[in-house]
DNA sequence: CAGAACTTACTACACAGTAAGTAACTCCGG
DNA sequence: CCGGAGTTACTTACTGTGTAGTAAGTTCTG
């Protein structure tokens, strides 16, 4: 053991700001061109350095992608700062608000659409991230459903898990259609409609088929 | 103008079979690795030729992709051979059956998931294809809704367009989650649940939020 | 003066597309 | 039925480009 283990001297604030700019640039490039077709040089150009400079900070392209995703999650949590993650019916209201917000930030939406779908391919570096992400979101939505049922004195039906997955699914799927034809698909309205439809079917199911 | 325009001598059946094998191989490769990361050599290997051989048949990689998508659409129509494309409520029953069928063919599903999401990136060769595809499907689903409303003596509400987009969206979105964790997401059951929920909300809307 | 933050320059590879050549097949006139 | 011209279905070999990663050097900073 060497006793002179250097303390891993934390980076200067200027450097942190630089890395943040890289992360944002990477999000933009991965969003518009995809991960595989998104070259490091394009990211580096946006922050005025060479692609080797980017690699100096993040080690590899794979690593950069993972940090981009992690960074984005952290920012989202920071937006809710102080506020707890909403529970019960408020979670669903929050999802509707998110859809509304997303209609104003096509870049971010496109990045998630492209990267999440790309992640199902063989050996994709973001695969674990998205597996975990959907698992977490499904659990949260499922819990919210169970809470709502409890509040209304209903036994939570076994459809809650399907419903939880469906709500995430419909939001994702609408994003694809919206990105392809923004004028033809109203992201916010359609999301709100579908979420309400699914909730209603959980709380009081009806057969129509 | 040259009067010696040779009659474009139609290809031998053996050649057609070969091209079909290439299209299937391309679907597999584009599905597992995506379009940009799916090399022609891998496709060529599967049919025992070189990548130049594939280019001989299809001219370019972009062209190959478009023919793959067109071929797949034609096969689907052929499956319905004789039968008309279902109308009204039968369309929705058909969609549920499709989801059930899709749970048995992950390869095809993965290809559509990956390619449709990839298509929203800048200058992607399949963009027009998917724009057109979703436009057509939304129209068909919308028409089916209006027919069902008519049959039941209801005025079709203006939610039908949102509902049509939502049904396609939920099917697509569930596929992503299912591909990432097949054991955790029941594609068929969740699709059926969501489709029924959305239909119910069109035919007899309720507010829960 | 040690390490951080880069740059330049290079390596190595993956990949689409092209050119030129070859073998097999098809069609047509005799 | 036959033989050669033209066409199809490829192969091999090459080109060019895009790109991630590495190594070594330079400047700046605490």
C-alpha cells in the first residue's frame, strides 16, 4: 500500500462548466443523428475543441453517452427541487404536464426517442440504462395506481401493471409520431386523452370489444 | 432517342428467390444492429455472397432499406389474402390479434422499433416511409372509430383523431419495453388492455383527473 | 513542479461504393 | 439444334471517407 495516495483533487468550477457544455452538445448531436452516427467531432466543434479534448474528459464515446443520460436525469430531478416526486393521482397530472412541456423541447424528446429505441440493439451501451429506467417508471406508475385505488376504496385490479406500462408506452409512441409530423399530432392533447382513458379503465373497467 | 430500347427482360425466378433471401437477411441485420450500424457484409454473409453482390441487386444501401420495408408491407397484405382489411370494430380486434402475433416474432418487431425511431434523425432514408405509414394507419383507425360510433348511434367526438394516434402509439411503445424486458411486460395483454381503454373513452368519455 | 486541460498527429479499422473481370445463362438467326 | 452476341450475376480488388482511440507534446494553474 502506498500511503501517498493523492487526494483526487476535485476539478475547478470552470472545468465542470466545460463538461456540462459538452454534455449538452452531445445530447444535441445524439438526438439529431443518433448515437452510432453522431460523431465526436461534431460535439467537439460545438464547444470549440477537438474530439481528442472530449475524450480527455470522458474517456470514451460510450462513457460520454452514459454520462449524458445520467446528467439529464439529474437535471430533471433538480427541476422538481424541494418538491417531492408526486404521488397518487398527482403523478398522472405530472405526466400530463410533462407531455405539455415536451411539446416545447423537440430536441430532448428526439434524443430520448432515438436513444431508447437504439438501445434495444445488440450490445448497445445504453441498454442497461433504459432497462432500469422503464423498470423504475413502471414501478412508480403502478404504485400511484394502487394508491389512487386505495383512496377510492377500490381493490386495485391486476390490470395496474399493464396500465402502468401502457401509459409510458403511449407517451413514447406519440412522441415518435409527433416528431415525424408535428402539425398532425398534438402531443399534449393526445397524451392527456390516452392517460385519462387508461386511468378510467383501471378504476372502472368496461368491455367494448 | 434510340429506337433500340431493349425490353427490360424480367428476371428469372431463381434470381427473385435470391433477392428475397437478401431482403430477409437485411431485415434481420437492420433489426438487430440498426440501419447505420448494420453492415452490408453481414447481410451478404447470410446469403453466401459478398457485399458487392448485394449492391449489384439493389444499387445502394438506402435503396435496399426501402425495398425491405416495401417487401414487408407486401407480405403483410398477402397474409390477409382474399380477406379485406377489416373495418370498424374488426380493425381493433385485428390490432389485438396482431399484438398477439407480434409477441412470437421479436425479430420483426425489433426491426420496426429500431428503424422507425432511427427514421426521425436528420436525412434518414426511411423517413418518408414512416411518415406515410403512420399517416395511413391513423386514417384507417380514425375511420374505424367513426364507423363504430355511427353503428352505435353516437356522434363521433373530436377525440377520435387523438385516440387513433394513441392506439398506434401504445402498441409501439409497449414493443420497446417488451424488447428490453420480455418477462416483465406482456405485450399481448397490455396492448389489448390499452386498446380497450382508449376505445371505451372514445365511446363514452369519463373524467378522472 | 505536478497534474489538468488541452492540441496535433497518427493509427487502425469499418464500411459503402466503383471498376474491371469472369462464368453462366438467354435469346435469336441460321 | 447450334453458336455466338448480349445480359445477368456475381467476384476480387481497390478507393475514399468517416471515425474512435492513442501517444506525445505544450501551456496553464494551483
